[in-house]
C-alpha cells in the first residue's frame, strides 16, 4: 500500500524518527509521538501540541497522553482534507516529569 501521507519536511529533530504505519486510508488518522521518558501531563495540551492547515489556522484536535507508554496521541476532531498541507508542531514547552524540556520545537509538514 502506498503511503497515505507525504511527509514534506521535519525540523528540530531527527527526520529518520518520523515514520508512518497506516493501515486504513481515512482522514482521521492519529499522530503518535513517543517519548523515552515520562512526561509532565500538564504540559501535554493543545497549546504545546498543535496541527495547522496551510492557511495557518489551527485544526481542532483531541490530545491524550498515555503515561504507561509515554505516548501522546493527536487526533483531529474532523477528517483532514485531501490535497491539503498541514503542519504538526510539538513545542519545546512539553517537558518531562522532572522538568526537562525538549531541546528544540519539532515541526512536521505533511500532505494528505
């Protein structure tokens, strides 16, 4: 199966760590951001993790954090539009339970 997303660019991190494993072609796929340490749940929110459309408008998303797997899930409340470019931003204000912040903001530009 061909990739559903076209990853346009990754900044602020190692682009080799951005992978896709999509089994269904829907516009409501969920981004999963996996960390190697436990996070401060208060910093996992819509201000520190956001998806923007190509006209720089925020996409309404549901953000959840699983402390057992150190995984953040970012799900759009409405399907992404076909032939649209979006940007996922993970702010460096996301921090570990011990108070350490991400070194850089992570930005992933993707097309649906």
